[in-house]
């Protein structure tokens, strides 16, 4: 009898164990299926902003090949076309321009990231490569997106080409994200090392890309309209792939073909805000003291046609189409997500809770207090184009999976010496927070990826997470909080589940900031 009583609990427990294990396996399978969909949506968004297709939408030759058409503008060609470019997408942009314009290009100089030609060759992306014996000279530099000696040599070659042009010449300028680091030409006595040191200090304290570029422009020969001034009186046609929230042309790559609207006082305000004014090198103080608040005026770039040809908005529109094609109700929230990753992570977790309650009211367990917190946090983040109310209203009638899409460029305040990037850290923070809340019969997946395919100094573009991340990490002996404390998100994802949650695309040849995908799947 005693033996029978001992066996009975095992028999009772066995079905429950099988049931719980079956649910766990099913949940993991669901997560992997969602991850596949999320990665497809992300890669489709990147495909929409590849340089070749974008350039071909705006550039063409008339039938006799004597006029260059840039949308609705025409320019006469007679062996007078020169080309310069700088940025992560510029190699592919230059290849597309060379394919379209052929022998019309007299000479060109481009500055692109170190190793990008080898990366494109290895990826089999021949359309991103210039032809053999090209008239366009290529400089590679700015390793890890930081200005260096190679980028400085490229900037000097670009400046020399521009200064040699006359009123009979056309200068086609190709600009994309990363262009600022690839076009360093500091005003003496500021050295490249001093300028780089100041940029690193600002970035480490959470400065936005707008703030970084304001400082760079004030210390540079070519930024803030400097390239346009160097090329005067030649006609300048500047085609820009935006990597900045709101697509302000004076900020993208620090606006080398756009007259600067910032003053020295703006620079001093930024330096004071981050507590760096007292620590400035003497050379920086000298240049800022000598600079006029508006030395050139808006008329300085009247010979320039500036045109945005691609942006995060375009990528999100394609992501929405692809998500809908996969059966999800897709809503674009914003293309202007910015702010510290800690606050952005809280925003997405609260959004998942509130949106989940609209989808499955009986099981999500979201309180009115969380709804209020979400709206308060959205107001604090000052997201200029947030369509959150419209998205939440649309969810009320949703019958199946939902995909909320957004884009932008959050910032990370460094407090450790770990390895990672803003996308991996954002994903890790979202995953850690999601696990703290009961989500009921709702699967949640969050993906964050950089459209350039390179998140910080890593080979990953970003990462994806589910609400099970913290629990599964603990089972593998990984403490999420410790990795976050050291800004070591990449090391975490490399060790977690064999690195399967990392997003690997390779260098894409484009750059329009980041894409965030929040999938909600009732089950």
C-alpha cells in the first residue's frame, strides 16, 4: 500500500509535467516563428532604402545623353561632371551613379567605411562596387565610425577637388549616414585627435546626433556648408540619404552642403550642459572664440540643390507592407524615436502591456495606472510624430497578430566597459522588463536593428527578444542586470542560446537609423 501511495503522486504529476513542457516547447516554437517574421520585415525595410534603387528614382539622362535630370530639374552635360561622396551608403550610391552616368563623370573622390569593399565582395553584392578602372577614387577610413587619419586624407582630397572647380562645372555630392566621421577636416589649431576626443566625451554622456554635429560643424572646414563654399561657383547637386530624425539637411553628416544655422552660443550651451566647457583644449577654445555666430549667411549655398532621396519613413512604409502581407495588422507609430535607451525600453514595455490589454482584455492584466504612465512617458520623451492614440484605437478591433513599428535613434549613456550597441542594449532592456509582467495569453516579441547592419563596434545589426528572456537567461546562469550594468549587451547575446537572438545582416550598404518592431500575438 505504501508503495502504491508513493507511486500515485508521480502518476498525477506526470501529465502536468508533460503539459507544462508541451506549453514551453510550443511557446518557444511560437517565438522562433515570430522571430522569423520579424527578421523578414526588418530585412524588407532595409531593402527599400538600398542606394541603387533610390538613386535611380531621382537621376536619369535624357535620350541624347546631353542633360542630367534630377527629378524635375535639368543640367547640361559636356564633360563637366565631378563626383564626391561620404557615408556608409556612398559606395553603393557611387556605383549606381557610375552605372547611370558612365563616361560623363570626369573625376570623383569618395570616403567610405573601412573594409566596406571587402565586405560587399564577400556578400556577393557586386551592384555596390565600382567598375574596374573607375574614375572615382575610393578612400576607406573611420573605423568603428570614428574619424581617423585615413578619413582625414579623404576629406583633404575632396576639398582639393571642390576648390578646383569653376562656374562651368557640376559637382554631384552623395551623402549618407556616417558621413560626418568620414569627412573630418578640423580648423587649425584643432587637431583630429582633439576633435575626436571631444566627440567621444559628448557621445559617452548621451549627446544627441544633433548636438554632436553642432560641435563638429563649428570645428570643421567642410561641415556646415563648408564643402559648398569650397566648390563655389560650380553648381552643386547634393543627394542625401537621411540618418537623422526628421531629416534636417543641415544635420545629416553635419550639413556640408547646407549653410549652418547654429551659433557659437549653441556650441557653448551644449558643452555647458554636459559639463565639458572647462575641460576644452586650448585649440578648441581658440576656434570657438574666433568664429562668428553666422559668418557666411544663408546666401552662401544658393548654388546648391539639396535633395533627400531616402529616409527612415520610407523604410517603415515598406516594413508596414511586409507585416500586413504576413497577416499582421501593422501600424507605424513614429519615425522619430529618440532619447535614452532606458526610457525608450520602458516606453515599449508599457506599450506592450497597454496594447496587449486592448487585444486580450481578460488576460493581459494591465491597469489604468500603466495606461497613464505610458502617456506620461510619451510626453516626457517629446516624440514629435507619435501616432500612439491612433495605434491603440486600431487595436480594439484587431482579430489576430499586431505589429507596431517605429524608427529613430536612441542614445546610450556609457557606464561600463562592455561591448554592444544601442539596438542590442535596447532589446536586452525590453526583454528584461517584459519578464517582470504577467502577459497572459499573449506572445510578445521585440526586435531592434540598425539599417546599416552594424550596431556599435560589433558585427551584429541588433537583436530580438521575447518575454521569456530573463527566465531563460537565468536558467543558463546569465544575470541580465550585470550585463546591462556594464553596457555589455553583445556579450550577453553571444552567450544566450548560442547567439541565436542576434540579428546578423552583414553591412547592408545603406543607413537610415534604426527599425523597431513590436509583435503582439494572442494565442
